[in-house]
């Protein structure tokens, strides 16, 4: 009799979830961003939202939750109800890099429902005009000539730029000094002022200054050249075949999001990414649209977690 009751309760829950998913969305949907207004996530979220809202038939309201290496937003979403009214525009940092450097109150593999990638891009390796290196080869030669002395800046410990730099140092067998800033903006300000010679920067931050000629673009860590700065070669074509250090952005929901809701958001997202104006907005900040399925996105997260785990271990990266 007890087992029949449990079965009836389970059946009732399944029916209620299905009914709920069929009436969703009945109110505005919150989209949490882990960074403050005015950054790359903002720049890609706004044109994306404009094309997703007509499909979902409800507004997508941005809520900014910056802090703790962009994990504050992820923590909030991991603890939210799986009702489809809280989504998260997450990136590779809090999803696959930071979890390898410190204990977090969420598990990137079990605390979220992957919905789909938005875009991906690499890190730009850039230098101040005064640096006596006009290519990646010359920069590495400079680093080898003074091991442990040449410094480079990034947006912070265990950020995408830091990980790209560590991966390059392992591949090239060179040792440079890391200067961690509290964000890509302050790091770029110091590079422009000549206070740090080299920067491993996000595309969104670096591209305008490379285009203007204020800084030197030495290489990008993408598998192919970046259309926004086509004259800057990839690390892979400069003697490191297969080298790739990508930062990606995607949308997730809390764990146990009903499949019908996941599919609905996925359709809206993929449709938005097919729009030429959205593609142009994303490419203008140095990233490439990468629409995919929830299953493909889940595979990306699993693969990147393992890739960065190895880099963190080999480079002995620690976050205080």
C-alpha cells in the first residue's frame, strides 16, 4: 500500500511539472549576469534578449550579481527554484576554471541545467609599444632571456587570461611574473599607461586598442584568427599547433529544470543567434556565435573542467 502511495505521489508530481511547463512562461524571466553593467556580458546579452523575448512572449530582466570571480551569480542560480524564471548567462570562468581552484557551494556538473552556448572567443596577447617585441616569438625570446622577470597582467587569478598565460608558459617552457588585477579594465589602463608591459586580455577589452594602434597585438588564443583583428595571428600558427584557450558564454538554469522549459529557452536562444544583427554585435566585441544543443553544451562543460584541472595542477595555481 505504501509503495502505491509513493508511486501515486511521484506520478502526480510528474503531471504537475508537465502542466506547469505547458503554461510557462506566465511572468517575466530573470537573467542573472555575474559581471557589472557595461562589460562584455552586457554587450552580448542586450541584443540577444531583444530577439529572445518575442519568442518567449515574456520580458527577460537582467539582474547583475558581480563578485567573487563571477561565482556570486552562479551561486544565486544554483540555489534558485527550477521553475524557468531564473536563468544565468554564465561563462567558462565560474563554470570550469574557478571550481578547479577553490571549494564552491555549487557543482558545475550537477547544480545547473545547461541550455546552450552563446559565443566563444580567446584571449588577446598584447603589449605596450615600448616593449622590444613585435611578435610572439620575440616576446618568448625576451622571457627566456630573463626568466622570472618579465611581467604580464590579467583580469585576475584563475581568470581566462591567467589560464591562457599559464597554458602558453607550459607549452613554451618559459616563466613570466603574473600581475593579477581586479578586472580587465584596470589591467588595460595600466598597459596603456606603460605600467605593465604585456597583457593577456579579453577580446572585448583589447580589440578597440589594437585597432587604434595604441597597443601591439602579438597573438590570439583562438583556433582561427579573429575577424575583428584579422592581422593578429593565432598562437597555434606560430609554432604551437593545437594550442587553444577559449572563453565561452552560455545560458544555464538551476538543476532539474523541466525538459520542456529547457527546450523552449534553447529554441529561443538558437533562433536569436541566427539573427544577423545579433551575430554582428557579438563579432564586434571579438567573439564568435556558437549555437548548440543542451547536450553539446553539457559536453563542453565536462571537457573544459578536465582541461583546466590539469593546467591548475601543473601550474600550481591557488586562489587565496
